[in-house]
C-alpha cells in the first residue's frame, strides 16, 4: 500500500498534533502574552557580522542589478534557447534574493527581485528560435518554459519558489502559481503533461506547450546555431556549436516518466501553502506516492525510466539523466550524469505536506540497497553510483552517502547521522566548533566582496555574454544566514550544507523563521540578529539580540511554512507554554536572550500566511 492510500493515518498525524494550533480562536491567540527580553547583552561578534552581511548583500545585489539588468527588467545578455544557457539560466540571475529578503534583507531587494522576474518573463516570451521546434513561437508561453526537462525547469524556478515567503497575499503570485501547477495536475487540458489515471508524466521534456512525445534531438537541447567558443565563453567547455550539439547527441530517450519530473510537486506545495486549495496538495501526494510504489516494486530503487503505459521499463535504469546515463557531456569525455538523486526534493515536499517521515524511508532503503552492492578493493570499501545493463558501475571510495545530509536533517535520527557527513556547522550544533558562526559569516562576507570584484572586472557586453554568465557574478551569499539564523538547509549552487548534487528550485527548509511584528513583514526587524545554537528532534536553542537603540518586536515561527509546532519556550529558566506555530518576543534596546524551545516537528499543514493573517 502506498503512502497516499493510507490517507486516514496521514491526516490523523496533523489532527492529533495540531488541533490546538488550528482551532485556536484569533482573539485568544492575540491575547497570548509576549516574552520580554530586558537583560543587556554586549553585542556578540556574530551578531554584528550578521547585520553587516545583510547590509552588504543588499548593496552588492543592487549594484549587480544596475550592471546586468536594464530598465525594463530584462537581463542584458544574448538570449538563446537551450539547456546550456537558456531561459532557466537567465531566471537564476537573482537566485537567493527572495530568501535574503525573507531573512531580513532590505525591501529594495524584494522590489528588484520582482522587477527582474516580471522583466525576464516578458523578455523570453518575446524571444523566438528559428530552427528549434519547441520555441519558434516564444521561449516562454503563458509565462512558463515551453518544453524542457525538470533539471532545468527547477533551476529556473529557484527564485519563484521562494517569493511566497515575503508576499503570500500577492494575487498575481497566487494566480501564476495555480497556472504553473495546473500545467502538471491534469486540470489544464490544453497541455496534457500528466496522465491522472496512470499517475505519471508523459515525457521528461514538458512545459506550457505540453510534452515531447518523440525522441529528443541534439537541436532540441542545444538550441539554434550560434558563435559558441568564439564570441561567447562556454561554461561547459565547448569551443564550437558542433561540440555543443555533440554534448546532447545521446539525450534522446525522453518519452515516458522520469524521477526529475517529481520536482514539479513543488508547484503543488506552493499553491497549497498560498491557500489555493486541497486539490494541489492531493495531486502532489498522489503523484509522489506513485513513485513510492514504483521504488517498492523495483527492489527499493527508484526506476529512472517509466514506459508510456505506466509500467517500469525492463531497462529501469535507462532514460536521460537516469541511473545508467553516462554520455559524452564535455568534448571527448564521458561523464556520469545520473540526476535521480535530485528528486529527493519531492520526498521532502511529501514530509512537509503530511508530517510523515515515511517519504524519507524510501531514500534510506535506496541508499542501503546501493551500499549492499559495495565491494572491497585494495582493502578499502567502495560503493557504486551508477547502474546499467552490466550491473553496478562507477564505484567511489567509501559508503554511498548521496542525500545523506537531507535524510538526517528530516529524520534527526542518530542512525542517520553518519551518512550526513562531517560539516563544521553540524559540529557547532552538536556543541563543538564554537568559532563556526564568525568563520562562516566572514566567509560569506568575502564571497560578496569577491563577486563584487568579479563584476567590476567584467569586460563582457550584452551581445558577448550568455545567460549563464551573470550567475557567477550574483553576489547574494546567504548560506551562513540560513544556517545560523534559521537552522536551515541551503540546497543550492553550490550545496555547501548538502550531499546532494548541485540543484535549484528547492523550497526553504528550516527550523525557525522570523517576522517583524511592527513593520508587518518577513524577516528579523532592523538591528536584530539571531543564532540557532542547537537542534534536536524535539528541541531547538536560539539567541536573539537587539543591537540598536529602539525596542524591537520579533515573531518567532516554527519552520518556513509554520510546519513545526512550538510547544513551549524557556527563557531565564522560566518555561512558557505556547502550543502553537509561533510566539512573540520583545527585545529592549541593547538586550538579548537565549531561548530553549520544545517543538513537535512537521506537526502542522504548511502555510505561507503571515502569523497575523492566520
């Protein structure tokens, strides 16, 4: 039985854990007393650096915008269609800006983020290919890529997926999110990407103009001819257009379903969390559970190739980006390009949407199966990372730990800890490495400065740079802020806290989130800094400090989507019952406090509504 078929148990998880939160009258909630921190606290170095990093990020992002975006909000590049340097890369130019604002960055950053998103939609709607069939009538249609795989679609949605963190009541955002999601729920009959009876996507190449139901060609992936390697720098190492085509010669097997399509479930999560309705949650879970069933039927391995009739292919490891996909990806060199591990993001969505950790069990069993295929070589253990017609191959030293960090982050189980790997942040959370906060913040400050220097030294012009060029100049550096302020994962480019492959388009996963109660916006108030010291399955510890001369009031919420219940808060040895999604803390000027929180994780259905609107 799949997890979806066990809906009674799943819904009970929420009812039993969150009744007090969901049923508490608004008047009663408003009357709850606020904690007040009156104890003076000398400004910690981490707090000063944190506020400085928020400020420098904002300044550097604004300068980046002035350099690479025109007055219409269009990216100043040579526009192309293609997986190397197409619309998804353009959309990534402002990655992490939306999260930066949600953490407490300036309102100006949010304005620029929205301006660029609107501009790039118009820009790539207007752009057309000549030879590549899918985009001859525009690279975007109905404000969405016309037909591409979900490695690239998800990367291009990195910013969009986080916009609701700051503007959950934006009517345009809600309408757009519903439209995007319905390209995949089956509700929009004009596209037919999804077969609701078989609970499968019909192709791994899909979008606002529907699925590709034929073998893909190199042209479909690479886009129209251009002066590759002559006029433009090529991030993938090609020196000619022919080499760009050669990169994609083996990218043909796209008909049928592929685990990467699971990343479309984030659109269902977004729509549900914005209040669009239960059907979006139900679709995301039904589709996800179809893959749970497929993994079980395939010996606990997610198959990478599903036939058009919904059956697992005999060569279950096949398909583009599948377990056996090792094409010539750079000139003259074969590379393992298995992207199945990226689909774990959908299983994280499953836990968010249900509170059920069984979705992570799928990945724990899969990793165990891979390690069972490991071997001893020269006295040392090694595990495979790929599977083909001849069996397992591409062995790497040590146990298979891909996605081990994400599994542990969700489960918080001691037996998952080893697979999470060693990381200085985790060491800090476990009581060691006390200098990590200062070191991490300084590292991000340096990254901002380095990116600013790279932009200032850039001699390219709009007609000599491709859409992937500005990505490495984007100065937004939020890894330390996400870790230290929220106890969150930054699954992005590069994955500094993750063992998963580089990826984008992932929802925000964190333990705590903050709101400015006076300005009624997302993020910590001005002058306020936060540091999560420790996290366990049922607990968290955080210090909040007010570095300014004015009183600040901050609302502390459990999780990015209010998914974690805060049962009680202890300050100065005195516990206070909360029994809800959040609590309010008033910080007197120059004062701070360390709080101990008792929590029940994944106890509530996800919502992006601000605390005062719930």
